[in-house]
């Protein structure tokens, strides 16, 4: 019985983290695209000259930044992403040689063991 309650607790925590990540992504999506949508509607259906070129720059940049924000949110909110999982060479400030990098890229994922892909890049 205790094992099932531990699994339920772990599962519930994982679901809450995923829910928080999804809500964060939706909020940032709306923050990025709502200004663009409002400006586009005003420019289309509003009086001519209502939206100037200068006023449309910020919503356009926000909308385009949406493609960068989602991966950043995923990286920072995902516990499976491990920033500390680097190879021994990276921990000493050395990077693998080009040939080593190519050999590592040609291996199957199971051959990597516990090394992160960050360690070989």
C-alpha cells in the first residue's frame, strides 16, 4: 500500500508541474500574440491611419518572439533537463575534438549512457 501511495504522490507532483508549465506557455502565448491580433484588427477594421508603422513594431516583435519563448519555458520548467550533466572534458574546461564529436553523433542513444547531449556539443 505504501508503494502505491508514493507512486500516486510522485505522479500527482509530476502532473502539477506539467499543468503549471502548460498554463505558463498559454499565458506567454497570449501575451505574445494578443497585441499583434488587436493591432491587426484595428488596422483592418479601424479608420485608415489609426495604426502607424511605429505602433505596429512592438506587437510584431512580440509575436515573433513567441517561437523562442516556448522552448525556454520548457527548458527551465522541465526537471528532466539537466544543466549539470556534462562530460568530464567539459567540467575541466575542455571541449571534445571534432572527430570525437562526430563519433559521438554517430552512436545510438543507448551508447551515451548518462551523458547529456550538452556535454558533446
